[in-house]
C-alpha cells in the first residue's frame, strides 16, 4: 500500500476505544500505509480499570476491521501495560503478525482518577503512575529490544499531555506521571539515538473523547461552571486558536514524528494545544 508508512508496523497502546486518541492515531497511521496492532487491556481486571473507561476485546476487533479498509493489515492484542511480560509479548506479536516493529505509540493512560489532594489514596496514586509512567517505560523498553536488532531505526512516541508542563488541581498523580514522561523521553532518546530510534512526546491540551467528556462533567462541577457548555466555552476562550483539541490534532502530530520528515527530531515534547501551553 502506498503511503509514508508502507512496509512498516505500528503498535498503538490504549487504542481500543471508539472516539479515543488511540483510535485516531491508529487510523492515521493505517491511512498512510502502516500495518497496525490495536491494543488495549481488553477487560476490566480491577477497580482502577472500570469497564466504561477501557477498550474491550470486541471494540478492539471492530476498530481493527475498520483499519483494514485502508488496504493494509491490522491485528489486535490485549495488553495490560502494567505487566512487563504482556508488553514484551505485544512487541513480539507485532513482528510475528506483521513482520517488523517500526513505530510504537504509548497512548494507554488513566485520566479518570481525579480527586482533591487530601482525598487521594495510595492505591489511586499507584494506579495512575503504574499505567501512565511505568507502562510507558515498559513500552519504550520492549520496543527498543525489538527495534535495535532489526537495525532499521524506529519511532517511539509517548502521548503525554499539557499536564507534562503545567500543574492542574485534582490531578496530582496524572500531572506527576506526565511530567515524568519528559524526563524518561529525554534520557531514552540519548541512549537510543545511536540506533536511529527517536523518542518524543506529544502534549495535547484537553480533547473531548469519551474520557474527555467525563472530565468535562467533573471539572464543570469542580469549577462551579453553570453547565458543561459554559465550562467548555470558557476553555475555548483562553485558547488562542479558539477551540479545544480534536483527536485528529494529536494523530497529525504523531504521524509527523513517525515520518522521515522528523528523522532529526528526538527528545522533544511537542505542544498540540492551540497555543494554550506556550513555551
């Protein structure tokens, strides 16, 4: 299939929910020729992974079927990114099913455990850090273990957040995990550069996915907004480009960082925030 990513295989974690960032990223890569592994946890396994906030196996299968319409191949692989052996098996699956591993997108994350500081329990903190930061470390390491012996370089992209650069109330663990990705990316990029493997973050502002809709409801109440609509209007008013982010905005940035056009870009944390997060 023609396209920038023809002949390449991409793994996108947390890509098993309709309307999510992961689905948009997987779709964009498939549209440009990549074989794609759709991955999500597949089922609820504990209180921190409620069914309404994760991608189930049937939803993953449906997304993969949609990706095949672009002419390439797509497969699914359930994976709990908190478990090293499952993440390593996910990397092996990419090679076994599609012949190589060239792109790894760490998109899986928990953004639905939001509480005032004094109400955060140790298990809340651990759940978020384990997925958002340790899970990305596992993904990065597993991808590199496959990419290095292949000898053809590679692209690793972490979906961080505006919270990788700014603090937000009720999001202590989330903000800490995303700040941690900046350090992880900078360090890993130095070591993997010799292998022509780039490591970068994409830092979107708020995006109204399924998770984003939950956040809208939550923070509209926390901020005392008259309604969710009023909360969103206030958000848009402080963004120079006048709107919240869309999944496609993040997918566009990921596609660029995975392309040959970005071969000399590594260790960066790219804002995709409509100008809301100026640095």
